[in-house]
């Protein structure tokens, strides 16, 4: 384009010059060896320009003849190079398609037409052909040669890294990845692999430094980099929590700024503040995290923030969490557990049943079993709730790559991926064997099939708990009672009188021991004055 503009300007300038001379006519005289030559000015200018053009054409022709051997050699060399690149291109396509025979043939042709030191892609083509044919030793040798060449160092290191991963040589793969990351931190594969290896080894400072370099080089998106940085800071804070609560607090708070929904960061920050006496700030952090994503660990940490609180105080704190997220399964379960600890069984049962109605899962039914055990001690009802828990869907857990963990981890133990753990139902256990598929109907069916509370007389006004305790006490007393003396022979009259019970004597209940005094009817018999002593 620039040449075209220059040529157009030159033509315009030449035309303008001729028009200028044409507008100013004149004669040009030349005296040479006594002869006088006279011509028009425009003719003289045209002759001079024609002479210059002729000299240039003659010079170009002489130069063409002079340089023709070199030009011919260069022509054939370029043609040979073009054929080599054509063969190289065909070989790379064949290697990508898995055609090892054609790739090897094109690699040999390319090496015959192009020198390998001039085109390093020939080594890559030969390495790919060796990999397709299964000759991994030859491929590694090619990759090592490329790794020693500054122009192909990154390509060779990547090939060696992949081969080391294939063979399971994780330490060698780590070294290749770190070497590539040190030379070129902008390489995504090298930076990601190095970041995962350093995280698996617990080198959080080195991992954070590398991640910041990636973020500055814009290798990783800003949102993804902030999330990964928050995870790494949380992992480092977890290690500092025991020995350096202040450092753990700073790292966890910085992680929360980058990822507000990161539950482990909120927990670590709250625990560090609890150790430093910052109860109010820690409670505020847990409340904000609870509003964002209710989690059972947050609820437990919040309720048990102060070790000296009574069970009623913990119940009040649990009810505050419920006020922050009402009609939430986790809120209801936290209140139910706190009410159970405070021995408020009615509230615990109502909250647990409400949680089961919203989401009938394992934790709700297990909590109902605990409430039944603490309130009534009826093993039939306890087993009923345990059976419902077995049939219910499993509770959410920390899951990463099919691995279920009881606590959050920054790195997946299966693949080494960072931030792989998610709080969700384990794989293969998302849906429980609910017969009708309806959550409210499931809990209603469980309540309808709940066995009746074991009682001696249904119309007895005595509290059920007291009857159960009396039965247990009678059994224990009978077990520790000393053995009676040998009985004397009885007469026929005494034997007959023993068989006929007295009119006011109560009959023993089913399954009682022979010496069981029976159960008193509170409607007809007064309460005895004597107290039962077990020991």
C-alpha cells in the first residue's frame, strides 16, 4: 500500500514537472567542439530522463547476469525448503490423526529436506511418532533434546512432564513442572501443576507467591485467582491456629474478603478470635456466614462459643441463629440439639420433626432417636427412628472427586486439585429410598407408624417416666437381692394357702420375677411410705 502511494506521488510529481516546463517554453544551446547544438527545453529534459531510465535498465540487466548463479541456487533452495515444510505439515497432521506410519515417513522426508537445527518441529514430529508407536524411550530422548534447546525448552519440559505423569513418577513430574514455571510462569499447565504440588506438600507460602505471579501475568482470571488465593490462605490459617492465633485470624479474615462464602475461613477466623477474647466480632463473623450459607459446623461453633454457658444460654443462641435463617433445616436441627441438651424435649421434638418435614434426611431421624432415648427410653421407638434414618438420604458432607471427608481439605487427595471439596450429598446417595417420593408424606408416615409408648395401664394418671423408672429399679433390686435361705418342707395346708392369693394382693405383671411385688394401682392403692433402696 505504501509503495502504491509513493508511485502515485512520483507520477504526479513527474507530470507536474513536465507541465511546468511546457508552460515556460525556451531553447537550450550547447556548443561542443566548435559546433552549436540547439533544441527546445522540454525536449532536452525528456532526453535526460530517458537517458537516466536507459542507464538504470542496463544496470539492472548487468546485475541480473552477474547474480544469476546465486539467484538460481536460492530458488532451488527455497523450493526444497517449501517441500520440506509441506512434508512437515503433513507429518504433524498425520501424528495428530494417529497415523504413525505416515508421520514417521514425513519426518524422515522433512529431515532430508530441512536441517533439524533450522526447524525444531522435526524433533517434535519424531517424538510424536515415537509416542504413537509406543517407543517411549525414544520419545523421552527427543523431549530431553528439546528441553536443552532454549527455543524449544518449554515444549520439551511439557513432554517430559506428561511422560513422568504417565509413569507415575510424581517427583520427576513435579521437578519438570517447577522448572518450567520458574522459566515461564505464564504457562498455565506448569503453573497449575506447580501450584498443586506445592499445596499437596503444604508449602503454602510458595504456592501463594506463585499464584500472585500468575495473577499479575493474567494467566488466571481474577475471580478464579481470588478464590484459589482464599483457599490457600485458609489452609495456611488452619496450620497457624494452634500456635499463632493472630496470624490465623489475619489470614482467615483476608480469605473472607476474597470469598465471603468460604465456610472454613469463617470458622477459623471465629475460633482464632475466641482464643483472643473477641467474642462479639467472632459471633458477627459466624452470623454473616450463617446468613450466606447455613452450615452445621457454624451452628455448633456459634452455640458453644463460651465454654461456661449453661444449656439454656446455648438454646437462646441457637434460637438466634434460627431467627437469622427461619424455616431452614440446619437452623431447626441446631435448635433441636440445643433443646435436647437443655432437657426441653417438647421443643426439641417439634423442631426435629419440622426439619424432617422440610428435608427428611439422616440427621433429623437420628436426632429424633436421641430425643426418644433421653425422654422416654423406649427402645422400640428408638429403633423405629433409627430404621427411618437408615432409609433416609444421607447428610451432606465434604466431597471431592468421589472422596468423602469428615472435614474440609484445601486439596483433593485423589487428583490434587485445589478447592475441590464441596458441601453436598455424597455421590450415589443423593436420593433415599422414600416409598412415595414426598418429603412431608415420609415424615407423616413415620409418625403414624411410630410404636405407642410402652405403659402398664393406658388410663394410669401416673407419669410414664416414673412407671418406667420404677420398673427398672425393681429389676435392679431383684438382681442385687441376696439369695434366700433353704425353704423348710411345707404341709399340705400351707401349700394350698400359698396358691390362693390374698384378696388385696396385686398380681405380678407379665415377665416379672417370682418375688416381684407387682405394680401398684394408683387409683385404688395409696402410695407406700417406704422408699426403695437399691444398695
